[in-house]
């Protein structure tokens, strides 16, 4: 009975890790408390695996199930460290990105802004975990006006951004200056990694 419960908990834990991308759509799912709970689960499974491996080594008649489960846990725990965001890049199955802009903050925390067809955008905070937020945008000349349901980090309901071209190549937009609202004089400068200007202009 204990082994069944443990196996069930282990499966739930690794499924949460594997599908955590979808949990990022749930507000608070990637909070500090959730991260601490996940860390406690990781340590618990690692400890149980070490315990069973120790018992297996001391057994006169070897129970190879202990060895199998221990190795399996060690492998999945290692994978969760190497690939903390999961093995599969689920984002590649989403809509095409017309513009991708990135801002690197402190301790390598990253904010990504993705503009998509039908005037939809995705705002991603990536620090220790990912948080997703969504809204709509409108492009007028080289200025983007965003609409969100609530304040998101450096974005509020009056946020806008100005697209700037490269000094070296004036045919390409390379910088996106994001302003929280019209009263702000300070902006956050995003580097534009990708832009499909012809399609973006069609998003009215």
C-alpha cells in the first residue's frame, strides 16, 4: 500500500514538472510558495530513492524493484534540474509570432513580449519559473498601444511602446521602448529578436 501511494505521488510530481508550461497560465501557480513546495517534493523523492538504494545494498536477497525505482527517480530528478522548464518546448505549437522582443533584467531574469495575429500578445516573465499574461495591441505607425485586464510588472492599462530602427540598418526595427503609461519618462528597452513587419502592419 505504501509503495502504491509513493508511486502515485511520484507520478503526480513528475507530471507537474513535465506539464508545468500549462500551469503557467494559472495565476499563482508559479508563486514562491509553489516553488518551495516543488523543491520539498524533489528533496523528498531524492531522499526516498537514496533510502531504497541503501536498503537494496544491504539486502541478502536483492529486491531489484528497489534498485529500479531508485534509478528511475535519480534520472527524473536529474532531468528536472537540467530541463527545469520541461523536456518539450510547448510554445512552438502556438500561433506564429509576428514580433518577439526580449528584455534581460537582474539575475538573468527575462521578460519576453510576443505579438501574434488578430492583435493578441503574450507577455512572459521568466525568472525561476515562467508566468504568462495576455492582452491585445493596436499598431499606429511605429507605436504599439496595449490593452491588459490588470497591471503586469511594467505594464498597466495605458502602456504603449515605440519601435525604433537600427542605426546601422534603417530598414529594420531593432528596439522596442516600453512605457508604462503616457506620464512615464522612463522606459524599458527590449531587443527585437524577430519581426515580420509586413504582417504586423496588417494588424489594425
